[in-house]
C-alpha cells in the first residue's frame, strides 16, 4: 500500500472492479474448501490474468475508532453469532454495503458512519471525520470480501466504550466488549503478539489490516 499521505494527495481516484454478490451469498462462500478457492484463483489468472475474476469481492466497510482522548477502540465479537468464524475475535465496527440498484448511489463514508452508530451508539453528529486507510481483503477467502477501511474520529471519550455505556445505546449488540488502545506500543503488542491488556486475542483480518496503517502521531 501507498503511504497514507501519498494516497490522499497523489492518488485521488480509486477504481475497484466488483462482481455480483450479496451477504447471504458471502456467508455461504465461507464454507467453500480451500482447494476450490485456489482453483477459482488459478482459472482467473489463466483466462483473464486476474486472480479475482471469478469472485464477487463482496464489498464492506470497517472502522478503527479514535476517541477524542486519542485512544483506539476495538471490540470483541459476541461468542454466539451466525458468523462463527468471527466469534470472540477483535473487530472494529463493520458491515456489508447496503444494496443499491444503481451502484453510483452507494455512499461508502455514509455506510461507515451508519455502522459506527449501529454498533457503538455514537451518533453521526459525534463522528468528526473519517480518514481512508485502504482496501483490505482476507487472503484465505481470496476475492470473496473487500473492505473499505477508515480511521474514524469520534467526539466521545474512551470511557464511553470501556465502561460499557455504549450498550445502553445499541439495540442488538454485535460485540461483547470494547477495549481501548492508549498508545502505539500497546497497538504494536496487539498486532505482533495478539496481546491486549494481558490477554491474547485473534483479530479479524479487515481490522488487523487497517491497524497496521496507524502511525505513532495518530495518538498525539
């Protein structure tokens, strides 16, 4: 990936090819054997010189929340969920894009704000701005997913998340808890060793990817 500053100033246009897909289709493809995934990848390269030609690249959004006191926020997914591969893993607010008959009507930043509100209870007017961190796709599922990831600055303190107050604002919580990452060293310990506050966690790829794009100065 390009440096974040280069991505914003030197490359303002991003063109992404997407196929036909939907959430239930994506969930079914999660059951596909790795051998079939590799076969589809090889066919794409052979016929179109594109490893993702036979994948829908189901688009979604993922947010890494930054609070007003400069703490990153990640959540632990519920242990009981339809998407069992994500149970108990760390993940930011995330979701698939809302279907639009005309793809040009899709507003990706608005989709990100909607997911933040639905999963954390932080209202849109408390989301000060979004910073695009990049596109991430989990290698194990090849081209089945593609997440637009953002550093999402919110005008609320970290204690809102760590105290559990957010649970009073969310109808159907998708997370068990939210945790604060107070500094760059703590972030690196999580990314490198999976350790956060003396406990070990696995991280959903669409959250791990953008976490690696965070810089030390983001905490200042």
